[in-house]
C-alpha cells in the first residue's frame, strides 16, 4: 500500500510559479509510477504528468509541456511538479497518485493523495 501527501499549493498571480510536492511512502516504491492529475470545478480529472519511480522517465500532457515539469527525489521519497508561467485556467485541485500499471488514465491509479489547491489570479 502506498500513501501520498501533497503540499505546496496556494494563490499565485498570472505568470507566476509554484512547486508542488508529493511525499510518497510505502513498500516496493520502485515498482510504482507516480502521477499528477488536476480537477477544476465542474470538470473531469485531467492528466498532468507521470514519472517512473525507479527509472525517472517522465511523460507530460502535451498541452502542458514547456510549462510543467515532473521530477522525483528518489532518496527523499518525494515527487515534484514545477509549474511555470501559470494561467487562470491552471486553477484546480492537484492530486498525486500511484500505480503499478502506468498510463494517463486516472482509473489506472489506485492510490491517491488528498489534493492541494492551486489558484491563479488574473
């Protein structure tokens, strides 16, 4: 069983940056993939990025490439999401999640954090 706890959300102005953190704990983490998703009010949960915990290989949503970057600190058991050039449409609840199967579908992920709110003001 994997547990995830997000932090780092907040209120930021348009064009600003935030770095979200996801503390990951549990056994056999090296076999997992950790992803970030977001959900705005009234919208479906949207894939942001994922990273292989052992390999460090990352994949990002095409629409967010160049602005958002996922990374992980293997020794610290923490995943990060660096978000730059933020826009009002990035406002959402951001979740980290874990899966052994991978992919961009939220249904593939079976462990979730509680989410951290990101609000981008115009």
